């Protein structure tokens, strides 16, 4: 497995829209279409930038993940809209993709001290995944979801 993050562009956006989670997971994450719409709608404010990525294993698209951030901050680096397509779940793509996203953020933004994400507490699979790469619940909530954080500075 060679997981890569590639920008969602005019060449691959339609394929990204076909990505689906299992029926019982649909309430846990927004659709790819909703995530991509955030890039242009900017629901969190004009100062927030959104970067949507397709997750690939070699040439096959297996998922989607988005990075939202506020430039020149140390703590406004977020991962959201993260899904692995239902046909590729259970194959370790989730952990590989989230790890790749963390590395990408740290390399691109050396001032970043923490990366955050939100998750519904009853999304047990996602909570286990996030915990396995070092995220911890902060006790805060955003949009009805628990905020988790990963310190990336020692």
C-alpha cells in the first residue's frame, strides 16, 4: 500500500463525489460534495482556507480528507470531512491517510503546534483510529461534536 494525498481538481472531483461510507456511518461525516462546497462557501469565515484531498493507493482513489486552517497561527489546523470509501474500509487506509495528512500539515506549516478534528463520541471506529495516531479529546465541543487534538511540537 502506498497512500498519497492528491488535491481534488477538475480532473478528479467527479470521481471523489462517488465515494461513500457504509450506511451506518452516514450520520458521522458530511458527504464529499458538502466538504468541497465549504471551499467556496467558507462557512467558518473568510480567514479559513480549505484544501480538499483525494486519498489514493497507487492510481486508485480510496477516500477523501480535507484540511482547514488559518494562516499564520499555531493552533488553527484542522482535519475534516475524512472518509474511506466503503469498499476500502478495513484495509488500514484510514490510519495511513490520517498519518499522511498529519505529516503534510507539519511539513507545510512548521509553526503548527497542534492539529485538531471533531468526531461524534458514538463514532467508535473513528475515535479508536484517532487515538491510535495520538489524538486526545480536549473536553471541548464544536458543532455538536467532540474536539480532539494532537500536539505536534515537543
